[in-house]
């Protein structure tokens, strides 16, 4: 049905009045949509890490440093602080590096470095214009990170080497023996020693001009020290150096073929090259016997009846008129006349070992005899 002229006029008037309002409304909506689209495209995540504070993550469209600091409640940068931006997978990262001072002490002076971030001792010393050698002491070490709040110390190390000739004092070599059981304070010097001499190189270590230590780095012997050999009393220490079975309570533990107790022992000496009637060289541990009672070559163990004197293991190697006549049972050989006089007569017990037991120690005792070249030992 066709609209009347009057109706059409009403519609035209309404459109004329409402058109501008709707146009403005539609235009505002379009602008809002555009603004939202733009803002959504600019928003991004930013992680803010403050070396003197917290690490926070914000969603922002700001790219200005001051705005980001304000939005993340991070204090503004100080005079020497630094801001370092970096990209992350989902946005950005802002590292706020707060400045701090590092005191550096070296060569009697101290300077302060203002730095940010982390640095090794070597890096900070380079910044301070200080050099060092491999001998110098660095605290912390050159390759260590210097923690905030600590400092660096450089101690200069120098070395000084010098050479001296040193006397090596003679030492006392003591040989214990029960030989002096009657006069236990007695000391017999068998061989006079003399001092030696060494050439020694020392190195002094100095730290910041003060002596720290001295170490020996080389020693060369120029003259050998010779010890003074002395014989002293030793309770139940045998006079002889020969060996045999273990002895328990003054008695060999095995191989005893015969025992003679309460026998008269005398002492004698001879020249250093003397040999006994058996042909064996005389030394400590060789004794004279009546070969009709104890055969030559027998291994014996001899001790005083009271156990205070121990002649020890010995070989029957010599004889004499007094022994054959029974005036003495055994004559103990001493390497000095003085010793033979001091121990002239002693009541002893003599243990004779069987041939099988003696044979087990022959090789060892032959070696001991061969090595015994010093009179009085």
C-alpha cells in the first residue's frame, strides 16, 4: 500500500533529525574499536629485575624507561645506575643495575671503584689501572667474582735468595751394651767424630715489604759429618752382635743341647787382626773354651747368672791353658783391654745350641762378622 503524502513527510523529518546522532554514534564506535585494536597490539610483558630490589613482571604498553619503572614500582635510576634492555620469548626484560663501590687496597693506598653488575678481581684491577705479577697475592683471586660489599686487596710479594756455608754438628751415635752393668754411668768413646759442612741456598719471602718466611731451596754437602760413636750401658743389651733363636727370660726358646750354670767367665783381648786357635778372627762374640768340653764352632748363648750382664750369642773360637786346666770355664773376648779388665770374672750360664739350630744362623752371622770392621763396636 502506498504511503500517504503526510506519512512520507513525517519520515523525512525524522531522518533529518536522527541521522546526525546515529552517524556520530557509529563514528565513535569505530574509533573505539580502532583504539582498542591499537592498544591490544602495543601491550606486552616486561620483566623488571632490580639488583637492589625485587624482580616483577608487568603487562604494559609503555616503552619509556621512566614509565616502566613507575608502573613496576621500581625506584628511579641513581647517578651511576644502569638500565639494560633485552628481548625475551614473550616480551622484554629490563635489568636495573644499581651502582656500588669496591674498595681496592694496593701499594699502601686505597681507591674506590664505582661499578655495576658483576666483575672479576682481574677486571676491576684493570679498571683501577693496577698491574700484578704471578707472585702477588690477590684477595679474592684474579678469576673470582668480587661480591658486592667486599673489597680487593693486592699484596706485593718479592723474593730474596742468598747462600751460606753451614756447619753440620757431629752427632752422637750410641751403642747400648750391658758391658757396663757394674758402672752404668760409664761412656766409652769408640770413634771421635767431626763436624761437616753444607752450602745452603735460602729464599726469603717478603709481603708488602715485610718478611714473611724463609725456605731452604738447595743444600749441597761439602764435607761429610762423621758421628762420634759411644758405647753406653743398656740393660740386658748383648755385647755380641751375633744372632740366634729368640730369648725369653734369658733362655733361648729352641735348640739348646746343653746348659752350664754357675760357671766362671774371665775376659781377654788381643790385637785387631788376631785369630783364635780355631782359625776364626777374634771379635765380639768369639770366646775361648776347652774344646774337649765344647767343640770349636759351637754357637753359644751366654748371660750372667743374675741376668744383668748379657754377652749374647757367641762362637767357640779359641782356647787357653787356664781353660784346659779348668781354672775358668769360658774366656770372653773383648775388643779393648779396658773392657776385659772391667769384666774380668763373672759367674755365667752358658747355653750350647745344637748343630741344626746353629746352621740356620750361620750365613747371617758370617755376614755380621764380615761387616764388623770397627774395633770396639
